[in-house]
C-alpha cells in the first residue's frame, strides 16, 4: 500500500506525463498550496523531468565505442541488475536524465572542460516546536530554531563563496576557509564570515533582523551587494539590529549572549520583555497561536528562564507573577484531515 508521500509522487509523474485525471490534478494543486516547500520540490522535479525530455545526442553515435568509453572512464567492471519498485523507477529516470546529460557534455567536451553539473537547491526546515541540526559539506554546523529553514545550492562546496539562505533563526558554527567566504542571506541583508560563531534571527513576520556575534568577526552588507560597502562590522558580544521598515541598522556593543543563543540548548529566556515579544516567542517555540484579550495586557513585561518547560508550565509561571490568566483551545482535525494549531488566549 502506498503512503501519502508515494501517492503524490505517482500523481506528479502522471501529471508531468500528461496522464493525470482531473481529480488527481486537483489533489496536486491542493498539495502545492499547503506548503511553500511542496512548490519548491515540484519545481525541482519538473525541471529534471523537462531535462530528461529535451536531452539530445549527436545524430550518429558509435554505440559500441561509447559503451566501452563509459566502462573505461567509469571504471565499470561488471553490471548488476535489480528489481525496482514504481517509486524507485521514477527516481531512477530523473537521476539517469541528469547523468546522461553530464556524460554527454563530458565526453563531447574532451579536454576542453569538466563534467557538466546540474545546479539545484536543497532546503532543510525545522517544524514548529522543534530544532534541527544541519551539517554542511564544508564542515559548517547550523542549528535551526522552530519554524526556520536553510536553503543552499548543490554546488555549495564548489563555488567560490559558500552561500546559504536563512528564513527564521539559526545558530552558525562556520568552518574556517580563508579562500572561500561564508555568506548568509537573511532577507535584505547578507552576513559575511570566514570562520566564526554567530546567531541570526530573521523571521519574516517581524520587523527586525538580529545578528549576535559569539566569536570571530562578521561583516554585514545589503543583500547581493559588494562587501566593500559594508554597513557594519561586528565584534564578539555585539548585536546588530536591522529594522526592515526603516531600512536602518543599529548596534548594541554589549549584550547578554545567553538570552540570544540559549535556545540552542533548550532554554527559553525572557529579560523584561514586553508581552508582544513574549507572544511571538511562545508561538514559534511551541507551534501555537496566541491571542491577547484586553488592552491592559500590553503593559505587561516578563522575566524568566525556562529549560525544556511545557507551554502550560510557562503560562502558569507568568500567572504567578502577574494578573495574567489563560485559556487553551486544543488542536482539532479539519475536513482535510489536518490538525489545526492549539490556540492560547491570554487575559
């Protein structure tokens, strides 16, 4: 029996081949609208599919010579055959299309160039309420906070610069490489480093992008600009805050690192934070929706450190130190079979 994931891939293959029914096409459109990552994955598959359809070779090919060349250059001594499932066959078609394109460019180019490589993007995400570790090919480690994603090219380890795109919050331990700078794009700004540790908070729904440096040195510039026109340089224990609404950047020369990077070890930290900041952190940390019921709540500020604490435990602690009360509406299953987010109402 196919899983839902396998089923959608079956539909994609029929859709690209022009054999999908109206019902299947409708389901595919619904799947694409559910998550931006689904659209990115579909676009990648469609591009590979198109490449497999348009692959062309010279008109006359000496097949015996070509096969011998493939065996010799590929150091193939014998061939084994395997029985593949439907899903494996689909994957094999896509992979073979890339391989054949590369072989054609390689063998036809001779001494003039290396094998052609297809560039595509990979994306890793951390679901709400979770954290995810990412080990990049250059030895760099990235820890993604709840609801965050990291996107990078398949040629990441071969480009002159090591470039990644961050949406959300990530903690970076960058492997040192003096010849290949590491660049993090966070919306409208780029952060350039050679080897260092720092935290970037760039959730798109918030007006500020925060960069906190733990060790080393970073340069901050406008996205896709030359770094000769740096906006700001940071030293350890400093914070840069770029306000996207005002297009202005500010620097704090001495910050409490623990408040900004404690999340890496499961610590949720508040230091005299206004209620709106608390609400935003709770929504991302626990994957819930939080609503404010009453203007008086806007005057509340909170301080506290919570280590692997439940949402109810955090709210109970706030209730002990303020007049705050809360209600919880449990998650429910909708008509599509998906679960809604838990709703917290603060009063």
